[in-house]
C-alpha cells in the first residue's frame, strides 16, 4: 500500500483549465485515499492548486523547496511540513526519500527534469518506485515519441519505457497506487 506519493507538476497553471482541474482532483483524491502528498513546496501554479486541494480534504502535505526558489515559487508555509534544501539536487533527493511512488502531471522543464531523474534511477536499478504519468489531452505524447526514438536508435534498452505507467485519469492513478505498491 502506498503511503506517500511525490507529484511533479508545473509551477505555472499552463494554458488549459484542464491542467488546473487535474491537479485539484489529484490533490483531493490522494487525501481521500489517505496518501501523503510530497511536492515541490510552492504555492503557485499547478503545485499550489494540488497542495491546497489535498489540504482542503485534510491530507498531509510535505513541500520540499530549495531556499533560492522561495520567492519565485512562493514557498507554501501552510502545508503540514516544509523541507527547505540548498539545491535542486538536494530537493529531488529529498523527494525520492519521502516518497513511495511518483505521479507526473503537465509541467515544464523542471517537471521533465524530475521525471527523467526518477526514470533514470529506476533504469539503473538504484530504486524501484513506480512512476505514473497522467497524459492529459496527449500532453506527454511528444515525450513518449522521444523515448521511442531513443529505443529505436539503440540508446535505451527495449521495454525501458514500460517503467513509466501511463494513465489517462486520476482515478486510474489511485487504483494503480492501491494495487502496484
């Protein structure tokens, strides 16, 4: 049973209202399922919507933020626990340590970086924590195309992409978290 999930997502809202809606739904659903939320510690963008939704349902929320991002992502001090780190590398290490699984929502370069670091750790067998990608409106399709190109070109082992579990809804993620971990 999954006790704690780290969610990687944007520090901006994105251009579609569905992005915000899925962040809110995921925050509510994790809290209702009794799963602790770990996230990037900001109160802006999808991160903020996610955290506020989990808190509104009585969930436990751990925000992990590097001190230099306190102003840019506006550290959310009203969460259950704030962990401040020195660097982005420290942040991702803490996120990994606090979490049993990872869920990826739409986001930018930071979200992609976090996803790739956890994917690489699983590929190199440095951890074995499930990674779920909510592919809302095909947002992650270009990423999957790139992964296929890496495999076709012989740069990653065949089947590596299977370590990334694609879901289309929050409900799919919650069900998978209940059965996979």
